[in-house]
């Protein structure tokens, strides 16, 4: 948040926007303060959050991700190596901790919804024939 807030009403020289606290203190120049009113940009805040999420250690990330995952999947033990690995799959994708619950549902949600169109497709005679043909073709080519 410090990095994001520092860029509201101030701009550094160059294109770089991600700085450590020390770097910002070193490069800050009051001459670069803007007279225009600042605009709070949630997309930019999420961008910065995503940058820092990628930089934190796996251990820090797992603490954060587990906290959010437990809100939806309280019956799951996230301390197992298998479940830690599942959480870590999304470390470089998420920008906020709350996104993790949506990402991991493929592993922990037992309720699968199949649309009516998909059900009709899977139950059609043509699909059954095509799957059967593909299966036969693949086993015929086994050495």
C-alpha cells in the first residue's frame, strides 16, 4: 500500500513504479508533486498487490492463502504437503488473498455443475460413437 499511496499525486523520474520503502525515500523529490487531484485506481492497487504477492516467500504466501482458503473450506487440512502444493500453484496468478478460494475450488469443491447443453452432448449417440472410435484407434496403435 505504501508504494501505491506514494504514487498518488507524485511521480518518479522514468517508467519504474515498483519501489521499496528505502528506494522511495531516496528518490522522492517534492518538485515532482502534481497539482492535479489524485484518482484512487483500484486496478493499479491490485497490480501492486500482485507484484508483492509474487515477491513474498512461499511460507508467507501459504499463511495468507490458508487463511483465506479456510474461510470457504474449513474442513480441509491445508498443512499437508499435497494441499500446500495446490495452494502454491496459484502464487504467481493471484493479486489478492481472496482470489485463492475461487482458484482452488477445482480441488476441493465436490459439487460439479454440468450445463444442459454439455449433458446432451455427452449423452448423444454421436459422441459415444466418436469416443469409441477414438479409443479403438488408440489401442490398435499400441505396440
